[in-house]
C-alpha cells in the first residue's frame, strides 16, 4: 500500500464488513441493511460534544429497519491495520488490538451499547471480538446462524479482563 492509503483501506474494509454483516443478519437474503456511518462514526462524536444524542454511532449504522436489530444493540468499530498484536492482547491485554478494544468498550458504554470490534491484520481473516454476554444477549430472542465468512473470536473477556 502506498503511503497515505490507510483511510482508503479502512473505508474499503468497513464497506466489506457492512455487506458481510448484512448477509449474516438477513440469513443471506440482503446485503444492504448496513453501511458506513458518516465520517466513520465522527458525526456522532461531534454531535455528542454539542450535547446531542445521535442514533448512528460507531463505524457501521443501519440503513434499513432490519439492520437496527444489530446496531441498536452493538457499538461496531472496524479496524484494518498492518499488525494487530493478537498474542499480546490475549496474554497481556497490551498492543494495538488491546488499545482498539479499550476504546471500543469506552465508546460503547457512552452510547449504552455492547462493544463489537471487527479487526483485520494484513493478510489475515477479520476477527469479530465482543463480550460473550453481548453476543448471548443479542442472539437470545432471534435465530441467528453464524456466517462462515465471519469468524467470531468471543474471548472470555469478562473473566480475563474484568475491568473492561
């Protein structure tokens, strides 16, 4: 990737995840339920500074009623970076992935949602990271089958990192 191409890489990854998540929640029927939030979530940040609660929070928002069953429950953050430091995250709660997770948890709390981080390291498949409780709560009253294209890494965050 040429220098300065990080924004384009991130935007492309967010669009790809919108399609995959739309297919997941619609059981393969629709790919247009979700799309990138304005300014990649920045619009909600600016609104909150002015004391305005914004409905579209995080990197992905619903653009169809069926999409709200995911976005009303989760604060979705997407990251596509060169190196995630997955082992450091799992073993020591350190590194890039740990930083991304801490920020996602903080922002999710501010918006009264569960954190859901979709992270991709160059050359690897995306990982979806959430608290097990959040995924259980989401799937409780709806028959959701996991799309084989999306790998869930639902690490036992509540027991491993109880302060998050």
